[in-house]
């Protein structure tokens, strides 16, 4: 029994240590700003100027953003039935998105000032897998919004921004020219000075800074909270098993609140009684 508890505790501790290391690597200073809902319950729209306005806040070190192209879908080829979207999204992206969101290029290259204007795309990790693309061949293309886009790169998984994993990312100029995007951002990624005090201070100001006229229509979140909650849960798991280990007795005795042994049924006899019942 003791060996089993020690083994389970080891797994839980290892999981918690891994999560804490991941949090340390990715940082807790990433905030996201998304469009919420208006007073009619319809999706609101972030102002075009929102990323630039957010960048003026004290404590903000970098701002990148995406804009969802809701009118376009992406497929491996035009022969794929239009209904088989695989839940992939097409998003316009600013050029520094990978570094701010904590991901990187796995294959090929990311968008630059030149390719952002052309029918060129970068695939999120999940999107590449669903499309069956694991490397970048010369001339590799996918069907986006009714036309061919050349694939420039594939991203590694984005732990803090999992929505990017299933995205087809194109430049804002290309999205406007080829896919009809109006230019409004739908999600803004904000890095702050890496202290909790600064991140919290920026958090409280983001809604009003992103949309001064309608701050209540802006949603702000801190992606690392999910990882922190998982690490806390792993720690609570350790505590639970330590408590069980302290109470459990191999001789079948129970322990009173005062720490005294109380008579109890032997384990084997108790098991037989349960079978009889």
C-alpha cells in the first residue's frame, strides 16, 4: 500500500514540476484582449487602433494581434467537400505573433513584410496535422477562400494560445486584398514587464484602453491562469494522498481525532463482509 502511494505521489509531483517549469518558460505576463458582446448580445468589434493604443500603456513591452477572416475557409485542396472544414479558422496575423504568444517556427519561415502582402500562409501545429502537412516542400499550397495560398511555415504548439494551433495565418495586407478582411483585430496579445504587479496593473486598464467608448464590450484574460490552476491541482493531489497515507493503517485500526488507535475490523474480514452484502 505504501509503495503504491509513493508511486502515485511521484507521478503527481512530476506532473506539477513539469507544469511549473512550463509556466516559468512561457511566463505569466501574457494578457489577451478579445472582442466581447454588445448590448444586443451580438459580437462586438475591436477598434482598428486598439493594438496601437494598448502599446502606449506603461508596462507593456510588446503587442501582437490577429483578425479572424470569418468569410474564408481553408482546405488541403479544392477537391475537399466544403463542409469538411476540420474546424480550422483563417486569421490575419501581425508579424511578431509567435514570440509574443510563446511559440516558434517548427518548419519553414514565418510571415515577413514581403510575404504578408502575398497569398502566403503559415499553419498552426494542429492545422498542419489535420491537413497532413509535416514539412514544407517547394510550391506547397493549400486552398484558402477559393484560391491557392503557398505554405511558408508550420508553427510549434502554442500552449498559451491554443486557438492559434488550428489557425491558417496570413498577413493583414493579404487578408484584406484577397479575402476581404476589413482590418479589425479580433484578438490582441499583450506582453508586460514580467512582474505580477505590473501585469495586474495593465490588466485592469486594458478594457478601457482597447475600446474607450465601450470598455464593457472587451474581454481580457491571462492565459497562464489555466496552467497555474493545473499546477495547483497537482499540488492538492499530493496533499490528499499524504493525508490518506497518514490515516491508513495496515492493521485495520482507525485513528481518533486525538491521535489514539481505535479498534476496527481487519481488512480481510471487512472485505468478506462486503462480498456477503
